[in-house]
C-alpha cells in the first residue's frame, strides 16, 4: 500500500461523469509535486503524511475523451457531474491503471498524439473511480520510448478509497489492512452493518490479540465519515500513552491474521484508540468482541 511502490524519478473504457467547473478554477499542483519529490528523497512518516495531505488537494490531469461537443482538445476543468470517460491501461503484471498527470506538459510528453484531457480535483476523481474496476492510479507514468520529465508513482485502491473518505493511511501491514487516521475534523456516524463478519474472524483476531497485552479490547463497527461510503472498522482500545513499537507489533499480528479472510478490494480499517470521546462512542454503539484478561 505504498504510493511510491512504483516510484520513478525524472532525469537532470469505462464511463463515469464530470462537468465543467467555473472557468476561474486554475489547477495548481505545486505542493503535490514538491511532496512527491520529498518522499523520493526521504520516505518517512512525516513526508508521506505530507504527500497524502497534498494529494487530497491536488488536481489530476486525465486523458479523457467525452461525448460533450462543447469540450475542446486541451484545457477542460471538471468537477464530477457530466459524462466523462476514463482511460484504463494495463501494466506488465496485468494491473488495471488509470493514467494521470500533474500538469499538461507531463501529459503531452506521455501521449503519443494530441489528446483531449480534463483536470479533475482529487476527491471528486477518487469518488468516481471507486466505482470502476481499476487497481491503481498511475501518476506521471513514464513514456515507453522517452525518459520521464516528472517524478511519479502509483496510488493504490486502498489509498484512494481512504483519501476519498477523509482518512489518511498510516502504517500499512499488507495490501488489505492498514492503520488509519482521520484527515480532518468531520462528522462520524457509528453503527453496525446489516451483515456481520463470521464468528471465526472475531475468534481469530481475539486469539492474535491475546498475545499482545497492549490490546485492551476490540470493537467492530461501521463508520461513515461525512458523505463517504461506510467503512467496516475495528477500533482497538489502547492504554495511555501506548508504546509505539508495541502498537505496531500488535497491529501487524492482527493484520496478518485478518488478511486471508479478505477478498480482493475488500478492506477493513484499524483504528487504535486511547481513551477519548471517539472511543467512548464506539464502545457504546459498536460490537465488543474481545476483552483482555486483567493484567
């Protein structure tokens, strides 16, 4: 689950919808490009979080033919409401990718011929492509016959799904489980899904947690942030203050236990929680399925 899993440095169809945004909208990816470069130089939790923050506010330049005759080849700014087709390409591992670019120069450098394109803000773009059968977003993919002129990489489905819903991926443990943090203050609805996981999953997670005393209890719930899609989540009660290395070891063990149970493109978010109103609300409305024995 790493944006830079396919990172490279510069040297020196499926229909969804979009519509024109106000002509005053001017895509500016300065922070996004700087954040990509910063992670390329030094990949740390700080630079990676800055990259995700910049990505949430970025614009994506997308080669995209449309049936709207008022659209012209070149500069079109979209907001996510009128007919728009996204190109889907395949990499050598048969992953389905949507090629995107940080600016017009990078896009035209990649394209083999003049093409129509649109610039779309990150969150509307992410929320559109969640509905598509795509594995990753390719940012500034290098041309086949030319060196790249911009740094770039891949955004995985787990990443763009989280970012679309106001979450920031933190430590990752495998392709389907990841620690999340809320990106900004927002309304959160807590509930129980109509279809619960099997009891075997709860038992497997409980067995893994028992080997890590830092896990005091666990709750399963359905979290909905603002207008995002609901997320299946496990809230993990921790002592205050928790030892970071112990938390990471526990989350790694829980993730390894859970991973075989998840289908492709099925995710479950871990939310480690110290004592807080957020934890108290989950304890009240979620399903408790594990309590550690007394220390």
